[in-house]
C-alpha cells in the first residue's frame, strides 16, 4: 500500500480546480442511478470526499474508505464542520483487510488505476454488493502514460479498456453493465493532450 504521496497531497487536494470539476462531473453522473435514502453505500478510494459528500444527501449511509490517513483526516474535518451525520470514514484496504459488509451501492472514482491488482478489487466489489446493488466506476480510458507526472507514485495502470472491465464484471455476476465518457481532462501548454474519463455502471443480478 503506497499512501505517502496521497498523505502529502491531502491538505491541498481540493485546491486544484481540475480535480473539483472532475469530481462534480463524476458525482452528477453517478446521481443518475436510482439513489435513495434507504441505500447503504460504500465509496472506495474516497480521498477528501469530493465525490462522496456530493452524493451523501441522496443516500441513507455512506462508508468512505481510503488507505491514506491524510485524506481521511481532511474528510473527517469536513464531516465535523458541516455537521454531516451519515458518512463514516474508514481506513481499510479491501485486498488486505477483513471487510464483509454488503452494500446497495459501491462507487470508486479515479482510484482503480492506483491498484495493482485491479481485477481482484473489482471481484471484491462484486462480492460486497447486495443483490440488486449498483456499482459505479469512474476512471481514465486507456492513455499513453502521460497523465500523471513523474512525482506521482503508485500508478499501476495507464487507464483501462472499458470492454475488458465490463466483461470481467459481467462474468462476476453484474448485469446491464455499460459505460460512457463523462468528461475529458486536458493537459499540456495548449491543453491539447486529452484524457477521457468514463463512468461504468452495472448492478448485481
Ligand atoms: C486520485 S485519488 C482520488 C480521490 C477521490 N476519489 C477523488 O476523486 O477526488 C485516489 C485515492 O485512492 C486512494 N488509494 C490508493 N490506493 C488505495 C488502496 N489500495 N485502497 C484504497 N484507497 C486507495 C488514495 O489514497 C487516494 O485518496
């Protein structure tokens, strides 16, 4: 587990407008799922809660998991300052720690490419969904490796092939698996490098 980079980045994480805009696009896209106040949800790789806190008002309860204590501390501060009562931050690694609670919704934003054994994590997500529960996964489409600069450690995938992810999740028992491009990030002096971000959704049969 590599948490150093994210621990250091946590305090200033929300200062990058690009990140805040992307998180808003992701939460807006996830909110098109039939969310409801009786849902017990899990966000994996929650960071400072940019996506999760936007969705929490539409949910019954949200467990926000991350491996970076720095990120979770920033999230905890927001929860306290905003008097939020239905969000619980939790430090946990689903590929290492015991975690068996089932959820009505699992979502994961811009985190899968930081997970070496991403296929195994997707199988864990499928396992932790209740019957009928929804999965929503936002990440980079396949890129040439230029998205992250060299100071960022723990990048294990240069985006993903959406069809491969869909096939794996379908084999794991999800149905109606579909994906769409919800945002295009740009980088470079003339903003000419483009990095599409997809949202893949499905639910457990
Ligand atoms: C690019 S950030 C995205 C944060 C947040 N989802 C957002 O959109 O702002 C990736 C997050 O994944 C977390 N992370 C990295 N490896 C992880 C792991 N193995 N398990 C859980 N979280 C992890 C990092 O600490 C970080 O908060």
